[in-house]
């Protein structure tokens, strides 16, 4: 192992990554240097003495460091290290709280390093009249159209909408400078933010449709956003958005029909912000036109049943799902079943049939779909049961769920060896169960029995070559991933 200690500094370095000048060593004022016993002092290898490839691996190790203090401190060592470290600072995920934040950042950084920027998160806000300069800014401030939300489009030569167009043209130039971006996230506005008008949102979506042709990951956290931002992304590998749009079916077909095959589609719907409903769910229109999917994630958490992702997919679009039967390798279903008993029965039946006929390697479902373990295909490598979410099995069902899964897996492992008509789970390697609280610490009064049962299940599955993982996720409000503790 190689341990490198870098002496830090209290000098603040904000977003300008320019290195400080090298300070020459002070003379020794004529004093003779003290003798050093080299034989008794272990020699330390300098960082710069290592090969460049190894140094770059060390820098890359600190790219996703939370505070990035290590890379920033390396800037202050000398100019040579500063030149080597700077590109890795730009590779860190960058978040801009509004387009003005992006404009300010571009004014202070070295544009020679912008090609190293690969991950950008941007929030679109309403225009700030103080940042609009020139005659247009003067007219905007004099008209005072932003006070009280008065944006009257019927006014001739409305300076507000002219200022919005000016801001978007400026934003387009800024995004053009970031040609190396491979991951882009549209950050949702909070209730305290000044949200942009619908016309500006639509233009921003069109703008993104003409930027970043080499984008690989695209995420929209806005719960209602035009789908034009997905256009012209032939290399897109991962798409996460709420699948909630007012676009027509023809528009949806033209956008999603041109995406790359083996796409990872993640549909994430959370409780909608003010004034937004889910009556425009378009997932049933997307699945018939999108190329064969490699991964499908359905994540839904709503305070009211305005829509139901499970119903959209496994009832309304079950015929379209058959197009992805052979290509799909991962299915994650963190969405409650339909409210109606008839729809819920159809949805469950279609889900079990789909899983059984698929070639899935990773299956992850809510506790209400725990019976899916009986229908796992022979290609399954990982099965995940989520008991940590709301609207799932009660905590008292944990022991029953674990015991039944273990018994079924053992049955298909042992009996299938004798009966060729029973599909064997020969590739199954991991069984994970997520809980909100460790069952040993639950208030059921059976902590010792639960711990003994977990030990017994773990040992029996180990004999079958299967690892049992219990994940405690105390953060029930996490979105796609949360705080985990593997025990």
C-alpha cells in the first residue's frame, strides 16, 4: 500500500482551480546545515517519482471525495502537480443552482480545462432582472413585471419574455462550451425557488435536445417536463425521468424510437409539487416504441393514488412489454399495486407470467410481490425483496418471508436435480432482504429466535452457494438509493 500525506492550507479555494505560485525556499542565513544520519532515516518515495499512470490513478481515487480537500491541497504543492490535478477537479460532479450560477462559474474558471467536465447538474430558475444588462435590463426593471408574478404576455414587446429568450441564448452558449459532458441532470425546483414560466421550460427542453449528442446518462428530476430534451441522444445508455408528459403519442414515438438499444430506463415518480398531477403518464406510449430495454426500474411514491406505475406497465402495456422479454436483464418494481381489486389481480398475474417467461438476472420487488420468488427464471442471479418501504408487508411477516424463500430455493436446488421438469436456480448467488429496522432489534419480543433463524438460513444457503444479505435502510424517504448497512 502507498500512503501519501499532503499538508493542507487554510487558504480558501472556491471554484477557481488556479494554483498558487511556488514559494522558493528561504536561505539558511549562512548557517551550516545540520548533519543528517541517512542510514538511520527511512527514505520516502516522492509522489512525482511515481509513473504518471500511477499518479493519475491516485488522483482519480479522490475525484468523488465529498469535500475534494485532497485534490485542492495538491494544487498548492507545486505547479507540476497543479497541472496534473486540475483535470481531475473538473471531472467531479458539478451542481449549478440556477443558470446564473453557471454563468458566474464560467467567468472564473480556466476554459482550457472545460473539456474535462463530464457530469453536470443544473437547475433552471426564473430570470433575475438584476443580471440582465443593457437596454433590455433597464426596460425590464422599469416595467417591474416580475413583481407579484405579473408576466403579461399580451403586452406588445413584453420585456420579460424577451429577457427569457436572451437568458436561454446565453445558456445555450454556456452549454456548448461543455462539449465533454456525458452525464446531465435536470434538478427540480424547490417550493422556495423562483420557478421559470412554462414557455421558458419548453424552450429549455428544446435547447437540451440539441446539446450533448454524446450524452450517456440523462436524468430529469422535474415531475412534469417536456420530452424534447431526450432528442438527438443516439448514445444514451441510461434515462431516468417521471414518464409524465403532455406530448402526443406521435411525438413520443419519434423521440424514443431513435434511442439506442439496451437502454436502462428508470421511471421515478415522487409526490408531485404544487399544481402537478400525474394524469399525463406516458409510459404506456413509450414501451411500444422504445428499443429493447436492458434494465427497467419502476419507482413510485405518491401521497395519493393519482397514478399507478404497476398498472401502466403490467396492465395497460403488457403487450408492449413482451417486446422486451428477451432483452430485459434487470427488473426493479418499487411501486404499489393498483387500488382496484380487479386491476390488482390482473397486474399480479401478468407480472408473475412475465417474470417466469423472461431471462432476468436481477429481480427486485416490494414486499407485496413477495410471491414472485416462486416464478424466478433459471437465469436469476440476484433476488431482492424490499420490506423497507411503506405500503409493504408488516414487520411481523419478516420471519415468514425469509423462511418461505429459503425453503423454495432449497426445493428448487435439491428436487430439481432429480426431476428435470422443475427449473433449477443454478445461477442464483445472492438473496437480499431490505428492512427499515433490524428484526433482532424490533419490539416483537422474539429477538433471540429471529437471530437464531437468520443464522440457520445463512448457513443453509451457504451450503447451496448462495449469499444471504440483510440490508437495514433506516431512511424511508430515500429515492433510488439510500443509506445501507450490510450485516
